[in-house]
């Protein structure tokens, strides 16, 4: 998973400003210990192919409800995937 990591210091302020509510947990994807389904991993690979080292990934969750966040060039975080929900595609 280390290939998905990023420079935490460069994104701390950005991440904190988006997920400052205490009931959400969040961390860089390289530190996330839960299972990530194959469709989400394929989405990550597509972003990496398109943006290379400019893209960074995060996982935020509450009550075991994870979301994949992505930022390119540290310009805001967009949540592009979710899993462990009844509507998740497998």
C-alpha cells in the first residue's frame, strides 16, 4: 500500500478543514487498515494513471461507513467512492 501514500505534512491543513467534525475518523489511505474492495482499488489506479504523483488519497469514515477522498495538487478534496453500504456495487 505504500505506493498510495503521500506527504502528510503538505495536506494536514487541507484535510483538517474538510473533516473537522469529531464524529468522523480519517487518515491517509496508506494507513487505512480496513479492506478496500476491488472496484475502489481500480478507481484509485485510474487516478494514479491520470495524475501520477500529483494525486493523494484519504479514507474518512463514521460508524464503519468509509469514503474515499482524493485531491490533486492539494486543491480541495473530493469524495469519489464509498463502500460497506447496501447500494455498493460488487
